[in-house]
C-alpha cells in the first residue's frame, strides 16, 4: 500500500493537509489564525486515524516549499523534513535523507 502525506502551510489563512492512499485523495483545509505550528500535526494525526493508519504507514511525503508566508513555509518544511528523516521515507521525490529547502 502506498500512502503519501501532503502538507501545504504557505497560505496565511489556511493549512492544507492530505493523504493519497493508493491513488485515492483525502485533502483537508483548515482555517487558521497565527497558531499554524499547533494545527499541522494534530490535523495529520486526525487524518491518519480516520484512515486507520499511523505515521509508520507513510511511504512518502510531499510538502509545498513556497513561495508563500515566510513563517508558514518554515513550519511546513520543518515538519515534513523531520518526519521524512525520522521515518526514512522520501520527501518531494528526493532520496531518503535529503531535505527540502524553502522557497521564499
């Protein structure tokens, strides 16, 4: 089973998190205030739980590196890089262990 996590935190008003499970997409948008960092991981966790999956089930991560909100990009890229590194899965099609750099 292929499970790709998608993270987009480039917008100042909303965060987009999604899963692609065997070519079936489930994308969520959540309106936010300034607390972007506190919203992303709980949203990821909720989405995974609804699909009866865990972080260990992820096989790839896709993150929007920008352009967009400076703080938002840092939050999304940092979370994606950290998860990719810890789970040893590719990020934006890069080799495992390679990081995505933000585009401001």
